[in-house]
C-alpha cells in the first residue's frame, strides 16, 4: 500500500521526489486523500515551502507548533508575500495537520488560532491583456515556428476564447470533443469533479482540428477522431505539464512585444477572456456560468478589476 501511494504521488507530483522516504510517504498519504488534482498540486507546493522552512531549522514536520507557524507567517509577510498567498498556504497546512490529527500522528493542530492576514476579496495579482494585446499574442502564436506550432495556435486560441482553467484544458482528451445543439463543445472536469461541456469558438475548433489532423496523419490515420490521447499532447503522446504552458506564454508574450510579458501567466488568458466578456456587456450571471464559478463573488472580482482600469473595448474578441 505504501509503495502504491508513493508511486502515485511521485508520478503526479515530481517535486516530492526530493524528500526522504518518510516525508514522501507522509505527504503522499495526505495528498492522495484530497479529491481535486488542482488542490493536490497547489497544496503540495505550499507544503514543500513549509517543510523546507522547518528543515532549515532542524524541526520535524510533525513536531511543529503554533509558535513555528506564527514565525513562518510573520517571516513571509515581512518578506513582502501577498496576503492571499499566505492565507492559501495556511489552508494547505491546516488540511495537512488536520489529516495527521485524525490519524493520531499529532496531538494538536498547530494552525488553529493562527492569525490570518486580511485579504481584499476583489483584489487579484493576475495581469490581464487589452484587446489589442490579446490580438498581438494570437499573432505571435500563429507566427510561431517548429514542430509544435499548430499545437501552440490551438492552445492559445482555446484559452482566450473558451475560458477553461489551465488544468481543465490540459486534462482533456481528444475523445472529450463533441457536439451539442449545433455547437462544437469540449467536456472538461470542473472543480469538485463535475463534468462541464463548454462551447468552442469556431476559431478555436478550427485550430484544434488542424492540429489534430496533423497528429492523425503522423500516426497513419485519415481522421483525428480515432485518436485516444490527450487533447494537447507532447511529441510522444503524453500529457503536457503546466510548466510548459508558463514558458510558452512568456515566450510568445515577449515575441509579441507585450510590456508585461514576464508577469503574465497562463491564467492571464482566462482572466483576459472573462474581463473582455464583461466589458462587451455580458451579464455577471452569464459569465459566472460560462467561467464555472460556484461563487458569484469570484466573477465580481473580475468585474472589479475591469472597472478599476481604463478600457476602450466595445466588443469581445472575434
């Protein structure tokens, strides 16, 4: 059983491989108990930061106390960490230590009672793009060279036009493409494990089909539909990693001459799509449903960001 847990965690979260076997097993058992793959990835990174901080001071992760957590939080804030980042890391630690407490590995949860820094519910550090900047990024994607150029064009268009989260898009398979009421759709796994079919803009599907036809031809197939692989695949047919998309967005944004290229992230494309949809007059309720936000406050955060900037956009990207 322990071997299976370690194998699963190492495959999904390669960063854990640098830990000793005990720490790997402890982290793996906790992470595997979490339902969402997105949560596992995020919490794993936060836990590794905490584990590293403790290791530098010679403190075992199960021997940490509230005093250690207080010092860690204070150190992050003094170093200029965003309040939202600190709160997210505390949530990860709370989850880990509650898991340990329910299995009698610790007597007290050290995160209980720790002061959480105030967070503006409408604040976001994500950098979005204007309509002209988004078009420049699309042009850079179309002008990209190399064997992955068709995949690049399809990926950037889908992120900008259909608003999927990065892990939702990278987790999709070719077989998830379909039709619904005359529209091309893509079935994705939303937060909480629910399946949602999102409509694909004609430009997105066209780019995806061009890319998939080229893949099918390399596999000796006349059509892409028999492909049983990730929708966006590596050269060997494997699933793309988020790190690849970060590098791609930075490279394309720099090639496009975007001033904030080094502060953009893959999420910037979803942020841009939602913001421009709101600016084009779409209602908060419609955008909330389209973006897959459970809480309307999540959508309102984008609206607040939009209203805090000076936009001259009259229509959504076409």
